[in-house]
């Protein structure tokens, strides 16, 4: 049985999983700092989706990468006077620790960008051969945006409306919108040999190469934050579709909304973040899980201490009822009906664009009806074995 996911590219619901297999790729962190609660939304949500799919018999391959070479990592290493590899190790360990705090499993495959340099070089060479990229002779290689007429389809922009996303080396570009596939090495920076000289990959080519290696049939679902739609995912699509136009790169793009504060989006660059470790200490991981899952993944989600305290109380209310029912040794007709209805609504909601808020609403409704029955007949507390 398949499920429907609303595709950010077409705007339509796309059927995935018809064969019983699902390949999922989610953009992971650039490891130069501790993750905040906004960064945690994607891994937590997709972990829940993967658990659901496996519980229904799907064969899932979940790939979530680690970006371990990027300007922010190099800048952090230079600020601290330590090797860039130390920054990568420190914050990859921190990422894993914070996922554990949230009860989130690691993906099946966690590829590091620097382990795929050869695949990136091969992909860049193909793009040059097919007229989608050029090497101006300074050691850089750029993607030629004008060579790909569909550029902008994912972010719903025309090229003339787009902002320039890479300011460096503009004198070597054909267009200000062209983006780096390979960057010539600079003194003191990590580099790898290539046909264009020593250098390192651009950010966008990394994910194209890793998707193609680890999901060779293409990604059924490609997840990531709405802030990645442009330029990162737009550029990924242009690269992979340009190099392999007959091959399906992604069947459904699924972008999640941003975490917002009263002052706007939460972001490290704005200095208004709440580290996952501190958030778990303040509210508990189950309140954070409830908070994330009670909003549809595609929508922005508001954070405040008051909202998280409300989620904490809601979870504790469910937990109290579950503990009361945990010794049930039989099931009444009511409890059987409630449990069957809950399972049906659960499946229907998850198969319709992964609707976790509808799942949680159904859970609270079932809990409320069970609580009413126990209030009316205290002995009914032993009749809810179907809920376990």
C-alpha cells in the first residue's frame, strides 16, 4: 500500500512506496556548532515517519548526510586555531548526543561529504561534458544556470527575480546566478586534487553526489527545511537533472516549515537560538516531541516557553491515563472499537501527507472517551487491554 506526499515541485500529492520500498534522503547538519531546536525538527519528524513505515512493512532506506566541509567549518577552525577535522568530530558527536536526548534514531546511512569527493568530481565532469558547467581557468568550476531552462521551478522564481547567493569570484562567472561546483584551494584550507587543480567541492554538489550513490534508483522523498528550497535544493535538482536527464532524482520534495519566535525565524546567524540540550532540560524531550509533531511538517511552528509547558502538560495527561490502563487484562466492546478507530485514523492520516497532528488529535480523542468511561464506571479501568 502506498502513501501520498505533497511534492513541493509540482504542488501535487505524489504516490510513493507502491513497491513496498521507500528511499528517503534528508539534508543533515553542517557540523560547526550545536544544533538548536529548529535544526532538530527534520531528524525528529523523519525518524517518526521511518518508524511508522517500518511498522507497516515498508523496506526503508533512510539517508541523512553530514556536511563536513564548508566555509563555516573552516572559519570556526580558524577562529579557534584548531584543525577543521576537530571541529567536525566535536559537532558531529554533539549532533548525535542531542538526537539521543530527543529519542531520535540515527539514519541507516550517514554519509560524510568528504567521503564522496571522487563521486563529486565525476558528476562535475559529466556536467561540463553536457554543457551545464564550465571551468574559467582559475581553478573553480561553475554551474551555468542559463543552460538549464527549468531553473527556478522548485523555488517558484524566475531567474531575474533571484538573489545572488555566492558573491566570491564574480569576475569569473558568466552570470551572477551561476554557482560553484568546485572551489580552487586557498592557503591553509583543506583541498583535494581534481582535473581543475587542488580545491574542494561546493556545498550543493555534495548532496547530488550522495543521493545518487546511496539511492541509485532516486529518492522517493527528499526532505529538508523550507530555507533550503533555494538555493540548495534548486541547485541540487539542476545538477542531477542536468547530468542525468533520463533518471529520476527525486519523486517528492517535502519541505518543513521554520521554527519561529515572536522576533522572527530562529537561526544561529541571528543569535536567537535555543540549544537542544537546554531545551530538553527546560521542558523534557516528550514535550519537544509533542510540540513538533502537533504541527504539520509543512507549516511553520511557533516557540515560546508557554507553548512548550502546555505541550508538557498535554503529554503528562496522556501518560497518566496510559499508566492507569497498563494493568488492563481484558477489553470491552468500547475499548475494542476505540482502538480500531484509532488505528484506522492513524493510518489514514499518515498516508495522507504524513499528517502527524491528525494522529495526535485522534489519540487525544480516544483518550478523552476512555477517561469518560472510567469516570462513569471506575471498574472500566481494567477493560482497555486493546489500548496497549
